């Protein structure tokens, strides 16, 4: 594993470091008069005195108030899991001293609460379940501001709090990689502790259809399974079928109901996404008649494993609309959310343009172009949702052909879609790439799989969902903000955690706290006790982005990993997971897939250098259309190709050529070596591969150059 990828499942911080972090947090709290809460509350007023929270303290709720009892039980469960305190919830009148009390108020903002901690006890007052729940979560955070087990001492404070936005969301892509229902529930729990309230569940895409639809069983029987890309997966033969082993999973309707109820008990709404008219390959593989059948190249013979944008679209026959409407009927029966997400993104219209039948259908409907055709299809589905009392939301492409007045827009291609939607009078959710796409790396030192761009903790925290371009009235159309976890590069559940946390803490504060109260230094101080809470809850968070000081570049004689090299270009940088080994940790290879080329900067060639490079192959499983033709490969001298190293530039004759024959038969990582000629001073080294075909694509894991006269040490 690369050093920069190690996670927080290592031993806990040393006592000295923990003490330092606590002092830092305490100092910030004193200076800003803000308690160690994330998200930062709207107002907090410290006062004299402390409350000793022990197991003798009862938790008291009003008689017959089931929501207050549920919120109190959640607080008690958090205390048990993090401090080992077993607190008792009871109904009735509270004692004068020493209790935690949940009370109802009348009216007020959604999810608002008041929390009073005095030497006599703690009281949470709210008008709805969300407020009661969040008041309890804030009290739990105060009780865990300092790490430890057993009783907690809470400083007296009065907190008045309510959220900035009503939609505080996270999207999890379960189509590209399946996560277990148990993991989904755990993720929802962690969202609740951040006062997030919308779980956007991406359930269908080209690579899988995960949601059971009773009327169309092949959607999951066929559409929920695929063979991984790459040579290693092709060699993994299932003995029961004699074919490469299928990968995937599905969510039954009973499992979905259970997850939806679990989320509701934590004040979280589950918004499903059923993607149309694009990202349809899995559905068309299951039911070929749903595709554009009069274009021969449009057939989908099996659920594909490539990433990127497929041209596969649903056709627009009445029978297909009937299918989609039936799917929506089952979706709304499972998900009681106000909104249903219909996707609408990245629908390349080539198949519709090439189809005589689709063109005829456009004429029948009196539609001028394919964008209008997509809008017509979306409007049909929106009407079906409206008939059920639901609202439609889609990615910002749904604006392109015109949308109905009550549709909402989720802006992902920057903020422009949200700005346009708000100006047109549509509600909108800010969810822009790259800053709120948590599949982006967390710092330049992050060697984990993901998109090659970076979205740091500070980047997420500093994003303002209401751009200056909007008038106050238009800004009111921004109903919320959401971060996205697309999982092309998150093969495992622990990888999802690694990419999500702690950046979700930054999202939570940005979504909740008034913008004028945002202060990254203050947030960073309050994050330290939050990380201790993560550890106590077993959250596998990333540590790599916590420091904003770049790590020093490894010197000659040390391994310099791919993310510590310079990419020659950055048209589409990706940190790609190797396809082997099938089980366990896999290396990630950072490259620009349009130009696989790396620069090792400032190598001292005065005495010549021993050169070593760890290289591997990754499947070129990217749907990039005609852009594939732009990728230029060096002509190989031998059947397997070569690694070429040039000095001070990527053109001209190589100074070192290393054949790839040894590595070509290895699905994993192979270390190659050679000798670079002497040349006075320091020089940049350019690394490029030659190969006959694009798939698989060669990548560099690490490079090491060393003085041949120096004593060799084991890495």
C-alpha cells in the first residue's frame, strides 16, 4: 500500500498528540465562544458551571411522545457506543436536577432546536422530530468533546440552532459497485450524526440495475450482474458455469423498505434515482426491446463493465414509456420521498439520430430535435410522478430541451445549471463537480483511486451554494446542497468511507451554518474531537488531507510514487485501480488516459543512475466515443512493447529502453530496471510506453533512481 493511502484504522493517536488537539479545540472554543460542535450552531452562549453526565442521569421525555422517545433513544445509543454509558429513557416529569430532558415546543423552523446545559442538567426543546434528534446529537457531541470512556463533564452553554438549507444531502452510487444493506444503514447513521437529511441513492446505470422491480424481474436477474473488466477477471472462472465469475448484487423490495424506514428513524429521506433516457445499458441488456432496435450497433449483449458515457438510450415507443411508468409506480410505492430523481444526464443522442423509427416518432410527436424528444420523455415520467403526488428532480441536462415549471434541477456541471434553473424559477440543489464530487482525490499527496483532480477539505468547506450572480429571490430557489460519491473507483465499502470522511463534516457545516459564520480555522479545530468520534464509531476516515502542508518530494534513492510524479498532461487524469489481485489491496495507477506520460523531476545524473520502475496494466474500459482516436501510442520494437525513458523532454531518442516482456504476462505489478547514462547536473526524466493496442493500458506505480555507487538499502 502506498504510504499516502494509509487510513485511520491504525492505532489511536498518542496521548501527547490527543492532549495537544484537545487544547487546540479548547482554545478555539474560548476565542470564538463556539462549542466543539459540527456543524457549528447558529448561536451559542457559554456560561458558568458544569453538568456531570453519569449513568445516574435519567433521560426524560413527554408522556406519549413517540418521536421524542425515539430521539432520546438515539442519543442514549450514541452515548453507549462512544462512552460506554448506559442511560435510561423514561416518560414523565423530570427531576429538578441531574436529568437530560427532551421537550416539545410549538411551531418554529424545521429541524430547529434549543439546547440548554446548566449545572442542573440538560434540556432539548424542539418543535419537530428533526430538531429533537439534532438537539440530542449536539448534546452527544458536547459529551464527547474530549475523548474517553465513562461519565462526561459538560460546560454550561445555551445553543440556538437551525439549518441554512432544507436539503443537506449525500449521493451514494450503488450501481457501479454494490454495497451491502448493512453498510448502507451504517452510512445513513453516520449521515445523521452530521445532521444531513437526504440520502440520494443512485440505483441504476449502465453497469447495473440494482432495484428489484416485481413486474420486470430480469432487470435484476440480468441487469444486477456483470463481469469485471480486465484480464484477471476473465481468468476467474466460476466452476458452476465454466464462465468468468459474475460480480454484483441487488436490493430486494423488502430490503429497500427496511432501509427507508431505518433512514426515516434518523430524519433522513431516501431519494431514489432511476436514470433515463441514458445510462440504460443494464436495462437494455435485460430487455433488448427497450433499446433502439433498428440501429445494429445499439444492441447490448451483456451488462458492460466500462466506465464513461455509453451511447445506449431507451427508445421512445409507447411500450417503453409504459415500462418506465410501471417502474415509477413501483418506485413510489417503495420510497415515500417527495422527490424522485430521473437522471437525465449524459444522454448522447447518436442512436436516436441514427434510428429511422425514432426520427419517425419525432415527426409523429411534432418535435423539432432530439433535445425536445428527451424533454417530452421526461415530462411523461414527471406527470406520472405528479399523479402520485411526487415531484421530479434531475441533473442539469434536463434544462436543455425545456422542463415543466414544477420540476427541480440538480446542478452537477459546475454551478451554471443551478443559476439558470433559479433564474427560470425552478428549485435547485447545488451538487457541482469537481468540488462536491468526493471521488476526486483529497490532496496532491493522495495516492488513492479516484479522479485525478483534487477536492480538499478546505475546498468543500469553502464552497458557497448561493453564488453572487443570484439575486436574493433567486438564491431562495437554492433549496440545498449535496456531495456525490460516484463509485467507479470505490471498489470496496471501506474505500467509500475513506473518500467520504472527513470531507462530509465540511459538507455538513457548509449546508447547515450561516455563511457569515463559516471559518475554516475554527472548523479545523473542532474537527479534531470529531475525528475521535469517528474512531469510537469505527468510521474508516482518511487522514491524508488533514494537513495542508504538502509532503516533501522523495529524493533520489527513494521511491517516488505516481502521484508524486508530474503528469505530462492532465486532459483526463484518473487514479485507476489495477485489475489484480482479485482479493485484497490493489495498487492505484495515476495517469492521463489521453496521454499516459510521466515526468520524474530533477534527477541527478552526474554519475549515471540505476533506474527502477514498478509498472502494471489496467484495462482500458472507458466509453469516450471518438476521443479514443486522439490517443497516440508509441510504436513498439518488440511484441510486448517497451518502457522508454527520455531526458529533458518527451521527444527525441530514448536514453533507456526497457522491454515489457517480463511484465506483460503478470496481471499485477512488475519491477523493471536499467541504467541511465551519466550527464552533468540535474535533469527531468520522461517516461512513456510503447504498445500495439490501447487495451490494456500501461501505468507506473513508482519510480526509483539511485546512485550505483551508493549502498543499496531494502525499501
